[in-house]
């Protein structure tokens, strides 16, 4: 029995809105607050630092102020 190779499939991405709306949603809309200090965090912050804001992240992992 031979294995059939799947044909290459295309992935289609549909973007609604414009690039400015996407940037605003990513960098300016509050999606959570820092677990240590309560500072508002955007989706970009959460992606970069998880559940801590940048300041608390640096203090926790690098002992920096």
C-alpha cells in the first residue's frame, strides 16, 4: 500500500478593517491588568510579558528597576 501525498492547500486570511484599527486594538485596548501592580496591559504587552507589565516582568526575572 502506497501513501498518497496531499495536494498543497492554500491558507486564506481575511482581514476586516484597516491596518490602523488593527494597530489600535493591539497596542491601545486594555485586555488585562498586571498581576503585581494592576497596570493596564494591551494585547501587545500580554504577548511580550505574559501576566506582568514590563516593569514588574523586569523586576521579577532580571531584578531590574
